[in-house]
C-alpha cells in the first residue's frame, strides 16, 4: 500500500510555476529521499504533503485519502525542519509534549510517549534542559523527538542535518537510518547532499526545476542514470564527461571516437529503444573509479595536476590531450604524482553515452553487473 501518492501535482506562486507536474509514490515503511539543487522545489513538495502549502492542481493522497481539503494537523504527518524550530522558553520535555498537550492527549499517554522517544534518541538526561543549553545535534534530536511522539504515519524531514558539523552529520545520518529501521514508519527526507541520499534511501527522487528527472534505488540511479543530469548529480567525485562521435553502430553497440583518447575506439552497448546514427555527436560518461587498476594500454592520456591521497584511496585531477578536466580514482599505495602523464585504460563496458539533449543512449554492461551482484 502506498502511504503517499502524488499525481500530476503542480504549484504556482503567482505567475511562477515552481512544481510542474510531479508523480510519485512512497510505499508504507519506505525511506524516500528527495534530492536536487537548491531551488528545485524540494521544500515546496514537502510543505504541500504536510499541508503547510496548498497544491495548485493535481492529486495528493495519504493512505488512499484525498488530502486537498484536509488540515495539516489532521494529515497524520509530522515535519522536522532544518532550523529545529523549538520553543526557547520551554524545556525539552515541554517542547516534545506540546503538540500532544494541545490535542488534549491524556497525561499518562503523553508521559509514556515522551519517555519512549527520549529513550530512542538517547536524550533522557536532557529532558529538563532548555534549548539554549544544548548543542546543535541535541536540539535536532529534540526536534525529531517532537515528531516521534505524535506517532505520525509519515515523517517529513527538510534538510534536518544541514546545520550540523561534518562529524555529527555522519553520526545523525546513521542514527536516522536506525530510527527508521526501529519504528518502520514511512519517511520522506529532503537533502541536497547526494551522499545522504545514496546512504539513507530505499528510493531516491531526483528533482530539477520543479520536475522529476528520475526515481529509483540508489544503485539504479548510480549504474543506470536516465540522463546526464542524474549521472552528474549522483556520485562523488562527479562522473567525467568527454566529447565523442559515433563512428559506427553494429550489434546493439556503438563504436565511439573520443578526441581525448585518440588511440582508442570505445565499444559501448546501447539501450534497446534508442535510435543513433554514425556521425552523431555524443557525450561519453566515465566514473572516476572506472579507470582504477588499469594502467597502460590504449586509453585516456592524462597530465596530472593535483593528487588528493585520502589514505584508503586517491583521486588524481588532470587534463586530457583535448584539454578536458578529468578525475581518476587510483590506489593510495601507488598514486600518480602531480606533473606526471599517465595513460588510464578506459573500461568500455562501464562507459555511459548521452545524446545532444543529455538523454542516455547506453546500457553499461559492467554497471548492470555491479547492480545485480548487490541485489
Ligand atoms: N512562498 C513563495 N512565494 C514565491 N516563491 C516561492 C515561495 N516558496 C518557494 N518559492 C520559490 O519556489 C522555488 C522552489 O523553492 P523550494 O521548494 O524552497 O526549493 P528547494 O527546497 O529545492 O531549495 C524557488 O524558486 C523559490 O524561490
Ligand atoms: Mg529547501
């Protein structure tokens, strides 16, 4: 059963069309992440789901019930904001129980729910403190606790970790995943951080400019992006993009020449439903790790500018003979040195191919195997 369904949902502020027709579903218990650049409409979508904002057109269902005329307080959703939005003069206990007390929930129920939520979030020792006497991470836990005590059908999180420092972000990321496993509620989580998206989501919705670019599991989006935008957005460091031209098409694969790799004609398997022709200009996409462990042989010649050795792995930043920037992932024990020229073999079966509109033409066999192995 789907807990949340959006059908052709649109939102305009005056003459500005902000959400331009979004279809999506969050199944019961699913952890869905909305990801996309700043201003693409992530917060607006969340605010419409929880009822802080009316939809301009389309349908919004929660547990099969049409929400158009339902007040925010009756939707069974609870939202956690980036800014925490706690009452400064109230203790943690009062902040967490405020909504329940307003709804005239019996006191024993309120006390039990606050106790349980505090236990899950490990903030029992903070219940009598006020927000000003707590760290950012502790305040964010209180904000999450305030959502938990309401026992919503659907949790909505709007960039809840953005104000935390890097270490705490990682810790809270893991704890939110644990929380999801423990209470099993449907969660919709907004972030512009693609690492959060990759690590937390059952399903990622990639948004751009008020439209859905692609919906899929993290590995789906990583291995089989539908277009160049998704390919570039998911993955860190980013996929490399090189100009190329199709030389010939045969047996479901394209032979592609790339000025950056003049000695090597790439053979890239094509999707079944695409039409391509010899002579067509294309973009070849190669992830930094798909050069790994393949020195020598024909491939991409790169003069290395900078090497970042992270200990476990190294990234080399350089330029090709055709002066395009590329990033290579390398073994940390034997990284290339800056100033060096290296030949990085291209693993054809991992290459992506995009047409002039950025639509994906390829079906990288190696990438699909990665996905199957993980499934
Ligand atoms: N109340 C509003 N009035 C006018 N424009 C708005 C309003 N709220 C959001 N917008 C616009 O809608 C777009 C999407 O905003 P938002 O949903 O906040 O993006 P995101 O959360 O993805 O960064 C932005 O261009 C923003 O300026
Ligand atoms: Mg936002």
